C-alpha cells in the first residue's frame, strides 16, 4: 500500500508542486490547509495540482487518522511547523523537526541561544510580557536609532517597521502599547546575505550562499526585490562555518533545511538577523537547484518524510531572481520588456495582479524573473538590465 503524504499549509504557499517531491505513482498526496484552497500553491508553480482539503486546524488530526495505510506529515509553512511536529508525535511518527521548535520560530529565544553560542546578533529588546509605551528613552539608549520593530513569531517580513526617529519610536510604542509578542532590534546597516544547509540528525551539509539585491521590504513603495548566488570564496566558506555554529546553537537534531539571513556590518562582522528551520521563500530554492543541484523545498519535504535527497554538487551556473512590483493603477502591457538582448537564460512569470492591474493602495509583486548564466559578471549585467526595465505602465 502506498504511503499518503499529508502536506500542511496555512499562510505560506508551496513554491514547488508537491508531486515533484513525491511522484504520484509512488505516493498518494493531500494538502491540508486552514487557509484558502486557491492559495495553497504560489501562483507561478507548475506541475500536477494536488488534492486540497480545507479544514479547521483542530480537525487535522482526525482527518489524517482517517487515511488508510502509512502516512507521513510534512510542511514547509512557517505557520505549520510546530503543529506538524505535534501531529507527527501524536501519530507516532519519527521526530524530524528541530527538537526545540521555538529556537527556530521565536526570534527572541533564537537570538538568546545564538548569542550564548558565540554568534553575533543585533542588539535587541524583548517586550516581556507586553509593549510599554513609556520605553522610548530606554530603547534609544539600549538599541539606538534607527531600530527595527518586529513580531517575535512571524515570517515574510510581516509586521516589520523601521523606526528612524525618536518620534517614530514613540508613535510605534503608543500604537502597540499593552500588546504581547513584540521586540525591537538594532538596525544593522550593510549588505544582506543568506546561507543554506541540509541538517540531518546532527550532520550539517552546506548548500549555497546568496546575497540579496537590497532590503526585503519596500515592495509597497515600489522597490524591486531580488537576490543572486555568491561565487565560492573565503567569504562563502566563512558563511558556511558561521551557519554551522548557528545550527549547533539552535539544535541540530531532526531533518530539515536551515536558512540563515545575515548582514555584514561596517566592521566586516556577519550579524545573524533571522534563522528558519525550513526551506526559504522567493526563488532561493530554484537558485540552489541551478547552483548546487538541490531544490531546497523539495529536500525539506522529502527529509521530513524520511526519504533520500540529492547531495549538493557545485554546478557551473550562477543564478538570480527579481520580483518587480506593480504600482496602483498600472498593469502589464503586452509584449512587455524586450528580454531578447539578455545573455542569461531566463524564465518570466507575470502575476495575476500584474496582468489585471493593481487596484490596491500600494505596490504588490507583479512579476517573477529567474536568470542563470555560467559567467557571474554577465549575469550581473543582465540583472541590472532587468531591474531597469519598465514592466508595468
């Protein structure tokens, strides 16, 4: 009897068709969500559509127990990780998530463990138990300005505010006075990077290092998001070494992908900003496939199910991604930007908001561009060219 794979989803869509990780001829596949059925997959995902069951979270266990034969429960959704670990325990399945989920989910717990493990993190202040409106002077002394206010447990830059002035800080404190679950970080000014690895029961296998082309917020104001792979160097070796210390500090038990985001400050220090015990979003998993032969989301899902994954192998491609925003009142017009002059191979997906027009009050992601080339210099030229193109009018 075939194993039924139950993939949990809530807020973060799957960025690859589950059938890529679990071929239909070998597995039965169901996506269980407490969100919207049409939001289970990211808009640009191709491949066989899975069966989707929309159900309140408290009924998930009963639903899973109703499947015949062996079952594996997996997820790549930040908002389902703890629940997935709990359900696996209830069902008597092998524990494959980090033993201490809070170490990878709660940003305050995370930074405390990292600092204790000798990993550089931003100065931070945790509001415990709740935000205090009168804390402005203390925060300016402890953290300085600008500062970054963020929820302790969120993902995809949700809830983040950059506070530039004392008045910004006082306004934010007044708005959130009495609320639990918040923290304020030092603003680390420097290039943003990420480093990824496979974690398998204490063994840490480096996959790739990448850089972001700018901050990961600002689409609302018209900023294009993007990132690219880093060529192998002393810098990438140092990033992988740092990432191993990160995993040792947070816990290396289980089988999962670790995605660590860090900034390089003015003193050349690598400062860890965020760590996720899952595959990253955007097109980082696709970059890893082109650059190192490992699709990170596929690897994360398969490892949870106890299945083998591809080992990272240095490939001859460097890759990059761009997400141009579509602003209010604009839309994509055929035939769109002329990409024929690019030296890099590329894939483009224009999102529904880009095709139909943006009716919101701010920018939203309107298109997705993936580029790859053997020459990183030519790739960089093409990334700059795509970034300068007019996508929406």
